[in-house]
C-alpha cells in the first residue's frame, strides 16, 4: 500500500515557461505538433519554437502545415528538413519548395496518419491497411493481399518530442482536453520521448474529474501554462 497523501506523490513532471520548455528540444529533432488547423494547436509553444532560431534540420509530424500556421515561419527560415502529415496543399510555398527539392514531404491519409501515431505510442512498429492501396501514396511500399483485398504496409510514427495542447493539467501532470481540441494531441502524447503540453489552467491534484482525464501524467514531461489568448 502506498504511504502518504496523493499531493505528496512525485511524478517527475516539470512546470516551466514556453521558452524554458523549448530549450529541452535537441538539434535536428523530430517533433509532433498537435492540432487540426488551429483547434488544439499549441500556438504558444509553437511561437517559442520559432523564437529558438538555432534549431534547424527539423522533422515536423503534424496534420497540416498550412499557409497561416505559426510554424510556417520555420519553413520560411529553411529550418524544416521534412514534414509528415495529411494536408499541405494550402501552403503554396511549401509545395514549390518540395518540387525544387528543398524539403521532403511524406503524405499519409488522415486515418493512416492517426493510426500510425497511436501504434507508435503502443510500441507496434508497422501495420497493414487497405487505405491508399493502388494509389501513388503506396508506391515503393510493401503490399499484401489480405482477405482478398490489397493492403499497404505502413510504418508507425514516433518522435523525439511532442508539443501538444490540453485544456487543464493538475499538479501531477494529468490532462483533460476541451471538445475537438483533443484531435491528435492524446495520441501524440504517448508517441514521443519528450512530451511538452500547453494548458489554459493548472489545478490542484484532485480537482480534475478522474473520469475526464484522457492523458495520465505518465505520458507528460513538461507542462506550460498558456500566457496569452
């Protein structure tokens, strides 16, 4: 039986400001970024990532690097080596850079992208899916007939770092999310070596409804309280 009260439990989660948290990201890191467009995107952390100008050769794993994204500044500063995600066609400059060989793009169907992250967090290295079979997205990948249908072997996704957005964290590091802002954030929290989360509010241990906690503290390393709207 555990001794002591719950507020005495040490989880190892740190509470830092955005710039301090971003300092923990290594050079050339692969970084998962939560959000479906702006909903659920850690914009405060994203701005801090842009401010740390010495970081380059980055691989971004995110649903979309649109032309209005905060992180588009990284691309314009030639700090992105590769992007992995589902939707980049609204960023015309990124498309041109890809065509000129300045940046690598790996496109995945959105369901495949989500499942690849979930399985990366579960420690499963690859999986077969019928999605994209017979299309250009399957070129160069192993295929197999399963139950009479062609399937594509996809690699699961994991990263050095995940920067994500949640609504609240308690002082142990447990997270709750707000409506559709959950999107990719909970899965990404499980699939990175270092998870940094931006929250609107930090509350005392015991204030969160246990049934509402989506991400337990074991997947969280650093919590940053959002300092702007």
